[in-house]
C-alpha cells in the first residue's frame, strides 16, 4: 500500500497514513517495523538500494547517520494506538509491497510537494516546470532527476577506465598465445593466431551500466529534456555513448550483475555514487512492484542539507561565501589551526593581531559591512498574541555559535535563516524578520529571517512566486535597511 506523511510530523496516527483515505493494513505495519527505529547508517549499510543524501555525496557532516528515518510507537495489536514520527528526512522509501512517501511539511493536504521539488530543481540544476507528477512512481522520478548531477561529477574525473581481458583471434598478436584455442580455431593455419590480451579500456561494465541508465531514461516522457538540460550534460552523454561501442540492450541484466560489487578506486571516487544510483534506476521497477527479500529501497534527502544547499544557489551569486567543511574551504579562524565554518557570510575576516586603537578602529569599521547567516530547517518564530510582532526563537547553542562567528569576523549583523510556514498573507514575498536583539560588548544585532514558502495550486505558480522572494534574499542588506535593522551607534 502507498502511505504518505511529512517530515517533522511530531507523530501521526498510523491509520491516517493511507493515501486517498485508505486504511493501512497490519502487513504495512509489519513491513515498516523492519526499518523503523533504526539508524540511517545501519539501514544504508544493509540496504544497498536505499540512497540517502547528503551521505552519498560525502559533502556534509550533519549527524543524520545516527538518526532513524522514522519511529513507530504503540501496540501493534491495536493499530489505532500506533503513531509514526518522522524527523528531517524527506523523499520515498519502500519495503516489500509497502511504500512510504515523506513530503516536506510545507506539502498540504493534496500532497503536491512543490517546496521539495523546487529545492531539488535548484540544487540539482534540473528543469521541472513542464513535468506533471502523475506517473505514480515518485521515487523513480527522483532518482532520474539526480542522475545528471552525479554523471557530471563523475565525468569531471574523466571516463572510467578498467582492465579488461580480451580473447582475440587475428594476425596482430598483443598478448599471450592461447595454444588450445589456436589449435581448435586455426587449423589449418590461415594467418590468424588466438591470443589473450589485457588492456585498460573505456568500454567496461561500469561505463556500460551508465549507458544502459541513459537509454532507460530516454524511454521516459521527460527523459529527453532531462538529458538535454544544458551543454554540460549533453557533452557527458555524448562521451558515454562514444565510449560504449559494444552496448547491447539485451545484455542489461548481465551488466547489472557485473556491477553488484561497489567499485573502490582511489581516483574515480565520484563513480561510486553514480554506480549506486544507476543500479537503483535500472532495478527500481522490479523492487517497487515485487517483493525484495526484506530489503528497503528508495531515496531520501536530509531537509537541513537540502535547505542549506538551496540557499547557496541564491546567496553565493549575491556575494556571500559558503564554506565547505568537507573540502576545508572558506573557513574563518578562531586562532591559527582552528577553523570554523558558518553556513554563509559576507565580508572579510580581519585578523586582530594587535591591541591598539588603529587596529580596533579598523575592526569596528569592517564590521559595518560584515554579515553572518546560519541556515536552519526548523521553526524559529514566536508570534505574540494580538500583534504582528515576531520574537526570535534562538536555542542556546545556536545563539552561542552565531555570536562566536560575529565576534571573530567581526560582524555587526547576524541571524538564522529558515523556511517560514505561516505565509497566510496572500503569499507575501517579504522576508519575515523578528524583533532585533542588540548584543552587549562589541555590539551588533541578531534576528531570525523567515523565508516565506508560497501556498499555491500549481508548480508553475510556486516557481513564479519564489522569484521575487529570492531577489529579496539576494539583497539582504538592502532589505535590512528597509526594516531598520542596520546597526546604529548607541
């Protein structure tokens, strides 16, 4: 049965999870209980067809591996008492004949998850404007939409080459002669010699797997648009087609079997996630509609990672720096050898090496234009009763971290930026700014900045409303002037 819920649902009655009012069965509970209350790290280790982002990319260290995808609580003998609780992960997961779709919490009753699909469009550079989500196989769709990005990352390392053994029979001997085969095939002698050669070649099981995946995507209604989205992906597809001259559609199962063991190569590291997603795409229908020996399958995204990566597509072109912890780039330093990685900042860090009036003045002047932002995928707003005033909801750790970043930059403005889900003012495009808090000591202000998420009927409408919102995000400091939040003496 198809079940659906949202991320961060705080616990939903199991009987309410069925699509179109259907009531889940005891078998659905039994299936989901096999993967409930189990850490993501353990699930991905035991279920190779389950893809989790960002872990598959290795770009983010956010601790999601320690958390379960969902928890089940209650007495299974009375399904009415059972509740399913989700956290930040969203996407699609299935086991046996039970499938659970986890939409973003901004998905309304019709389950059209415009927000998640919009973030995927921006982060993975795909075009979803003309695509209608009506295939009934959303997990497979998500896999295919992500394929172009992984293909680009892999081919940036070059086309994968692997040693292959060839059994040849010609006059150009380039290997060891196979005597028994030569006697069998070349008597009487006609000028040919049977020999075996071992060569590094582009046409190997892994590149053939990628070719089969490309051909599979081409059969979909949206496949042509997906593989022609930009010049880079078109060139990547051409390279794979040129490298796989021995492609044969009838050998797909053989190629899949040759790739069941994950590759381990010190240079071609980006091919491992590509291999995994290719296998998932090519085997997905079989897994979705047949039983799969208690193995989970699907694709899930950490909402916090997806939100931060989406913001990067808007803020980085506007001049913000987006440090990368895994790559060790863009850090600000507390002291030598001790880097810190705020999500986003604008301006330049000034090293406070001397305590004199001139350097202190330089610090204070530079702070005027510095700006620090941390991305949070959670509620950060408190509305006062009978008032339009919003107070910031800082956790202790979030506030301490933000003040640290502001101090060592230094910066006069800092805050947390989050998706705002109370956008009930006819889809306002204004950033929702909380009441400012003025810091003691060096001074500065902190606030929360809510990005309003549109509530509309179609994906095209959602896309249209997000454009002016993103323009406001990109021009944060001008927006802050409008809200009178720039720091002032005294």
